[in-house]
C-alpha cells in the first residue's frame, strides 16, 4: 500500500467527523433548534468569568 500524505484541512475535517460521531454514540448531541434557558446562559457566563 502506498503511503499518502494528508494535508492539515483533511486531518481537521476527519477530527470533526470523529468527534461528532463519538458524541452521537454517547448520546451527547443537542437537537437542532434547541435554545438554552436564560438561567443556564447566565450560569455559563458566570462560570467563564471565574476561570
């Protein structure tokens, strides 16, 4: 089998596909159209400010 050279874009696309597939298998996907509640959004803002 001949060795192939992959460019950075191909590797990045592959990593994205792999991450999405892994999330689906672990049931960690967010449905299309999902909107976070105001309370959760505020919690995330506060959490980002601490770190």
